[in-house]
């Protein structure tokens, strides 16, 4: 399979925006390198004639921004979480636009790149509001986590290994739809690359007064599925920091998966093979996309994005093999 699909939604993970060893400085060399690598892959896909919509995460960035809000509240009023999500959409979109425009220019392409501040509808009665699960911000030691629980009332959970395995968690309600869906579609049809649903989109609810933001972070992979389905995309490509989806991940019994049906993937998901804080939402988004009419979903490493679209890397999820 060597053909690049006509319309594709590419969901960029955190490693596409800043490497794990970086501290998130916008002009730091590691972050610039991560952005350049992401842009090169996307530019190659565009050069093959695909229509592309980009989405991206914002977990580290919105977490850092929340810390800044907290530390500066003696001088300026802190902004709520939904506003912080919107702020990171502009921040990350700006950096992605510059990197992608440069990569396209190197290939002699003048494709416009546009960032859309995107709102995503959620249900105010979603049970996720009572049970925060979405990690944001930096990692903490157990002692630091206890101090933050005591002094700031944060919800923190163990989501990693090593000396600093804890992160702050916030509510993550299910996305129901993308408010700016029609605007994104028009940009794509006009020949633009749209950057949308940044950080999963700004979560909003419908009220008698109109849309209002809520304190939450929507999972970017699940929001990407909503957008990809709405746009009639052929492929949803989820780029992360592992080569393939695996069973018994990070154990001696690890088995990498090359191709799965949506039914097989859902069975593994329900059996608890894919943790909710990492691979779980990616597999869930992939399954939903295929079940909702998408041709295929692919989960792959950022550095092998083009190969993944050609069927030579990553894990592909389809309706029927």
C-alpha cells in the first residue's frame, strides 16, 4: 500500500511538539528540532497530494500555564482552565505554523497554514467531571504530590514510573462535536492546512445564554476522531512516541501489533490491555473512527509517519482485514 490518502487528520502527540527531556522553552533547540521533524513529515505527506488537518495535544503546555497562573495570582487574576486551553491553541498553533510553512517552502510549496481556535461540545452531566483523569503539567515525586494535595487541593495520580511518577489530573469529558467543524472544512476545501482541536479543543457546554467554557481538558485523540469523522476523512493518523500498539507493553511478554480489526481492538481495550492515561484513548479513538465510517486509523511513531500511511509501519486498525 503506497498511496497516501486524499484527506487525513493527523493527531500530533507531545513528542511532536517538545521532547521529554525539554523544559518547554519555545525557542530551545530540542523543541525546535521536534517541531522541524514533525513539519518535515507533514510536508512530505502534503507533497504527495493529501489534504491535511492537524490536531495536537497540550498536556505539558497547559499544565505549565496553570502553574504560571497560580504563581502570579498576587499580581494578576488567574485565568480559568478553558481560557488556558485556548491560550495554548494559539501558542502551539503559532509554532507549528512557522515550522510547517518553512518545511513547505523548502519543497517549493506555498500551501497556507491556518490555526483555528476550536471549541468542542461536552455534556455538563458527564461523569468525568466528578472523577478527574487527564494528566496535565510536569511530573512530581510522591512528597511533592502530597504537598500539592494539601496546599492547593490538586487531584494527583500516579501515571508513570521512576522518582517522579505523579501528575496533576483534571476532568476529561467525552467530546460530542466540534463547533468550528464547518469552518475547518471550508479551509481544507480551499487548499489550506488547518490546525484545529488543539489540546482536544476548548470544552464548552450549551446554555440559554449560548456556549460557555468549563474547567476540563478534552482528550485530543477522541476530539480528533470527532473532527475526522465530521470531515469525512479517509484516515486518522495518531502519532506518538512508540512504534506500534502492543499487548503486555513494557514486559518480557510484549507483542507488537501490525494490523487489527476494530472488533479485535475493542476486545483488547475492554480487557484492560491499553491504559486509560496513555494508549487507551488512542485505541478508543481509532476504533470509533473506523466504526463511524472511516477507512482506517493508524497509530505510529512520529518519525515514521509517511511509512505508516504507506502501510509499512505502525499499527493499522480497519473494519475488516
